[in-house]
C-alpha cells in the first residue's frame, strides 16, 4: 500500500512559480508510476503530468507543456511538479496519484488507472 501526501501549494502571482512535492510511504514506491492531476472549482479533475517509475519517461497535458516539469527521487520516495509561468487558469487543487507498473513508459492520463491518491494541495494564481 502507498500513502501520498502533497505539499508546496500556495498563492502566487501570474507569471510566478511553485514546486509541488508528493511524499510517498511504502517500500515499493519505486515500482509505482506517478501522476499529477488537478481539479478547478466547478470542473472535472484533469491529468497534468505523469512519470514512469524509472523516471525515464514523462507525459504532459498540452496546456502545461514547456511550463511544468515532473520529476522523482526514488531514494526520497518523492515526486515533484515544478510549475513555471503560472496563469490564473492553473488555479486548482493538485493531487498526486500512484499506479503500479509502467517502468519504462509514462503512465496513462486516465484517473481509473491510478490506485492511490493524495488529499491534494491548493494552488491559487492571482492576475
């Protein structure tokens, strides 16, 4: 079993940056591919980025490509989401999720593929 705890959210002005962290418990963390999702008020949760458990493959939603970077440190059981050039439309509750497998390929963007979820961290971007 994997437990996930996000941190690093907050309030930032448009054009600013934040780095989110997702700390995982469990010795098998390195066998799980990880994803970041977000949910804005009144909208469905959407995929943001994913990374294979080896860290070698990543996948991004189109609107964040070139601005967001997902990475992981398996020695620290942590996955990160570096967010640059934040815009008001990036405001959302950001959650990390884990799915078993996907050593070499990035995990899929579908929510149902993920077995474990964190509670989320709020990101607010002021214009």
